[in-house]
C-alpha cells in the first residue's frame, strides 16, 4: 500500500506524522483570534498576564528574538484538578498560603523538564504514590503541556499519562508534538493550551491560527502494543507506552523545541545539600538539587560570568563578596567570603557555618549567573529566611535576571507580595480540594495579603523563619 508523503501509518503504535498533514491540525482561527496575536498591541487579559500592562510591542519583539516557554498546562497532577493553565511572563510569582498547591504547580513544570531529558521512568518513580498516583475518576488522566517560542519558530508538546498495570508504573496514553518554522507563519501564534488540547478528546485536538504551510511533528496514542515512528528527517524509533517519543528525537525537525525544554530547570536547593562536602563532578552547570555546587564554584575563576555572579551575590546578601570551593579529603567544601578584617585578612566561612538563607541565595545567584542562560529557572520560596529589609534588593535582582530567562517562583510572604508587580502575580488557592491559580487583581491581592499575614502571625517566630513544607510540591 502506498504511504502518503510525510505520513507513515503504524496501527500498532497509533502514530500520525504531522509533516504535510494539515488535515490533522484543524484551523480554528475563531478560537485563537482573540488570544494569540502578541505582535499586535493588545489590552486583553493574555497580553496583561504574559507581559504586563504598559509594555510595548518593541519590548515584545525583543523578548521574542530569544527562547520562551509561553504556556504551561496541567491537569490532574497532585492537588491540581482539571485544566489549569499558566501564561508565563519574564517573572511569574505563584502566591498562596501553605498547602494551596504552589509547590505542586512548580513540581509539574519540574516533571516536564525531567521528562524532556528522557527521565520519565525515574521522574514518575520519584512521585510514586504522590502527584501521578493519586486516586482520580476513571477517565481522568494526568495531562501536561508546554508551548515554546524561539527565533526560528514555535511549537508545543502535550502528553497524557496514566497508571500502568504494575505497581508504580506510568504509561504514556497519548503524546502530541508540533513545530512551525517562523517563515511558515503569517504572524506569531501563542496557543492557549486549553483550546488546543481537551483532556477528554480522542485523539487530541490540535488548533493553531492562520497557518501558512504545515507543521512538522507527530501524534501518537497508546493501544497497548509497540510500534515504530519513521518519517523524513528522523531515524526509525521504537515506540511503546512506556516511553515518550520527543526526548528520543536527538536530531530532526522538533530538535529546536526539545533544546529549549532541556534548558529549563526547577531548582530544589536544600541547605543540607549545599552545606555538606560534595563529590567532584565534571558538570559545570548547577544541577537542580545543587549537589555539584562545589564543582561549579571550583571552576569559577575560569568562568566569564564570575564578575556578574559576585556582584549579584553581594547585592542580594549584603556582606558576601566571594565564593570558592576547597578540597578536603577528596571532597569539595563550598566557602563564602565576608569581606576582610581590620588587618586585611579575607574572612572565609565554610558552608557548614552559613545560615540556610545565605546558602540558598548564593546557590540561586549561581544558577541565575551561569552562561548560556537557562530558558526558565524555578525556585520555591527564594525569600525564606531573608530579612524583610533585604527583600527589595532580592526582588530587584530577580527582575534583572528575568531579562535573560523566565524566572518562576513561589512565595507565601506578605512582605514580598507587597513588592511584586501586579502583572507577575498568580493567586493560588485550594478550593473544593483542588488547586486553582488565576491572575490576581487588586481586591484579590488585598485578600491574599490578609490571609498570608494571618498565617505568618500564627507561626512561632515570623522573623527570618522559613515557611514549612519546603520539600518539592508541599507548599
């Protein structure tokens, strides 16, 4: 049987190649017309949420020359119920009380980045009995999606996951990925993921606005049997419900999108990890856990980003102006410098003697100083333990860092809430047992501040204390 150009029918794996298949992508400009045109100045909610009121088209065009993760979609993951979408700006703050699900939202982004690096099995195992295994309705699958834009084009990746037959097993029920070259678009498209993917549809519906030419990508649905994906420009790949396809595409038309997803990191910088002597690592990019921080600092003298790092470190901590790692018993011990004493001797202090807040801030500044910059860097409670008077400097640093990459953070600090620009805020709450998140208007902001202030006043000490539940996904 002749196979249409650009399409290989694989019944076992239910894989549809989208290259040259405009029929797979139903054009629905009526849905996206009001939401997607970011190159025209809009006063609607999407423009305000994503970039903030008062920011002009010129600023948008500058941002769009680089890479951006524009949307994140989460459904039935942890405390998150059906259909929660985030539109990311340069700086996005998830604000809500303890237990509202801020950390769960951040963990959903973390899970996607881990999957993009080919670690579905490990990422799912770390959440066994948690975000992916909680009891749901029979038809409620975990759905995760992300939209990416960069200079060369625009695309998205959407997956549905379900518990497998074996204990702790996770199966890929469906996966869709598509990429449009910039030259193939009459204008930049920003899809709202709720519009392009309905968790109950079969197969997933995909919608883009004003296409000029067809995308490249694939759509697959697991039917319990293995198959093979093979189409022009990509070597044949064995496909089954136990693995995601996109991370396997090391070279091909979807590589630009995969590259950007792999440059997103959600950090979990536990002071215990940063304080302990660490094994020497060849990696000079700070890992999500910070367990190679000593190796990163050891190479600092050879890094082009050393001076900006030290300037940022001094700016957010006030008195720390140096960092290094010294060797001890075959391990690396991070140290921070607190200026010099009266006779000019450097005052170096090992990480074991530093307070939690200083270690977290120093590691965070490390992550935000490294080159090339990440596409997205996420942090849970970056203000934890920081003196109230130092919060303006911290926020100003984060806003400056967001000029080169997305910064996504969570907080339950009323003092930091007072400082955050309105366009950066998502109010997060637990309502009827499910996490909800929405842009915060002024009345919501006032109500949220009152709620956070009450919570803060009920703690044994509200001066420099870190909020409880700093484990990933617990806030």
